[in-house]
C-alpha cells in the first residue's frame, strides 16, 4: 500500500494539477459521452481552476511522493457562485490512471467531507461524471437524477447529480 499524503493545493500547483486532470479526464473518452462534445469541452475542463487552488478547500494527494490525485469542495455551487446555507459541493476530482483503486480519491473525499462538516455543511452535493457515479455511491451518496451541465457555451454534457447528508 502506498504512503499517501494529502495537502492543501496552492496556485503554484496549477501546471502540475492541469497535467494530472488532463490525464485523468482523457479516460472520459470511453464511449460514455458524445465524442464531438467531449472533444469540445476537454480543453476547458482539463485545466486546474485557479479560484479552487486559492480556496484552501482544494487538495493534492501524493502517493509515495508522486502526484496521484486532487479534488476539493466549496460552498459555492459550480458555475454559478450561488451559496445555499449548509450545502457544500464536490469540486474537480481527478485521479491519475495508474493510481486508480488505491484509495486516493476516497481519502481526498473523506478530507473534503470532514472539513465541510467542520465548516457547517449538512449536505454535500456532486455532479459526478457518468463513470464516477459508482464511486460516489460507494461513499454514501445517493442519486438525485441526471443533469445537463454546460461546460462551454452551448455544449452540454450529462452528469449525475448526487448528494450525501452530513452529520
């Protein structure tokens, strides 16, 4: 089992995390999404979000000192900036393909959930990719339904809206 360390991301991590996210999100091209739409949005969604990197609630996971995953949470609803009292949102999770199924994403998720609870969240929401639905379900999230997410103007991709009540 690798030694996994999780730390808060910083703006200095932009290039490194953009590379990780691009590598991870390339796996979305498994046939679950329309290839034309996916090709159009991948350049946008495959870059680290500078606002998240400055948030203090976005994390980097390293396995034996090697970049393995990332993800975070905010009270702001993705793409809108809206805030609903006690509701938090999972943001921009990615795991390097060679580190899948090693517990990396689960540890990042657990960190997000614990910190969100400490900050007053009572419900965590996620817009999961079609491939990530099983992961979130295994972590106690329930499916609310399918949503269409506009990642770039006029280009919508399906996602699974999920939520988990927090203690």
